[in-house]
């Protein structure tokens, strides 16, 4: 078991892929029920933190700080934000760069932990799309 996976498992009891898939599946289930992209994003946030306005607002603030050009990137940013809030370094919403910038910097810096995290988010997204026959936009 890799260092990142062992570290993550110690924090959550599960693999990072399962954590990311849970969040993305919640989004895709909302889409399947006819919600728009924005409604699905809101659904994920509200259903994950039904009793915490503070956490909902933290996620929403982070998403406003790092707007995305596509629904795919927007969903990945949401997954990354939830990871930051629940598991990652405790910080203000804007203290860690956006998912896309973090992924680029991790590759440039050869940072194995951040690279693995970003790669896992990308792989789970691709896997869910291919297994459900969905198309990203």
C-alpha cells in the first residue's frame, strides 16, 4: 500500500477512490433525476453537510474563488474542495490553489502526494463516465 493510500486510509478508513466516487455518484444521481449541473452541485453540498451551514458556505466560497469552464472541471473542483475540507490541510478556502492548478503544479514539482490525489480524482471521474456511459462537457 502506497504512502498516500496508507495515510488516507488511516484518516478515513477507506480508499481515496471510494471517497471521490461517493461524491461524484451523488452528483451523477442528481443529474439522473433531472437536476441541472448547478442544482446537482448544490445537492451534493447540501446532502453532504445537511446540518452545517458553515461547511456549506466554506465549499461554496471555494467554488466561487475558482470558477471552472466546464461541468467536468467544476465537479472535480467540488470533489477537491470536499477533500480539502474533510481531510486535507486545514485552511481558508483560497489558501490552496484550484484543482487544475494544483494538478499542474504537482506534475511540474514531481510531488507524489498531490500528483496521486489529482490523478485519483481524474481516474475516478473517467471510470464513472465510462461505466455509466455518460459524457462530460
